[in-house]
C-alpha cells in the first residue's frame, strides 16, 4: 500500500555506537514483501546538543545479491552483506564528524 516500515535490523535500539549482528528476520521480511532494505546508520551523539549524524545507503534487494551458485544459507549471506554496508556507513559518519571538529 505504499507504507514505509522502519525495522531496527539488530532487533533492538542500540544504546552504544557498536554495530551488532543484523537479524535474519529482516531479510526474510524483505524477501516475502518484495521490498528492498535501506541501510541507515545513526552515529551516537557525544552531547545532547550535538547534531545528529546519519548516513543512508542505497536500497538493497536481498533476492538479487546472492550468487546463483551459492550453496550456503542465503539469509546469512544477505545479513553479512548488509552488515558490511552498515560498517561503510558508520565509517562515513565518523569521517564526517572528524572533519567537522577539525
């Protein structure tokens, strides 16, 4: 129906800045609904009045990223792929914050 759904891929709101494993249910939900996953990283603020730094990645369609001849767990492959995307977004946010403080 055109609704946007926000799901925290780690299964919870992370109170620290450490990335944690993305749950496989996110991939299953995406595949079953036929909707892409848009990875987003929010950098934890150091102070309450500090600006929020956020990076938004390109949409990922899990059903298109797994190689045809892949014999392992497809959901696990996708969650690892998404985790790597999140790490890149995290680095972008950290680099941005560093540039703003110099």
